[in-house]
């Protein structure tokens, strides 16, 4: 398979998906790879590697947008953590919570 064929297959996957939720294994199948692991760890170089990285970035972007939808948040979060290395950062969560508390307390007791 060459890079043009891989790019065409990936584009067709996303087009046929419509409003559905993309999956890593679905993208791997569409491109013609043997596993989701092969897709995530593709390192054979050349133009095809760039095509695969771009397809993965598109998939990640779609999943990231699903974090803003209550019904798809947990699933998208799990997939992003499992396949794309996303992590919860408790320090940032604490800082954000403190900032929100400060905003709520502004002007109290004046």
C-alpha cells in the first residue's frame, strides 16, 4: 500500500463515519493494517507514516470534541487516555478549583 492509497482509505473511513464515533481499530481496518497496535506504533517512515499520523490526529481531534458532550465524555476520555496518552492532571484540577472558589468568594463580606 502506498501513501495515496492509505490517505484515500482514511478519508473514506471518516466520510462514511458521518456523525458516528470513530475508533482506532476501525481506522486501522480501513487503512488495511492488521491491528490497532500497528496503527498506533507505525514507524516505517516515509509518506505513509505522515498519512497515518495525520489520520490519528484527526481521530484524536474528533474524540477530543466529544469531551464536551455529556453522553460521550466518559468514553472519549477513556479512549484518549488508552490510545493517545492523555492523563488527568490533578495539580491543574486543584488550581482550577481554587480559582473558581476565589471567583465565587470575590466581594463576599464587603
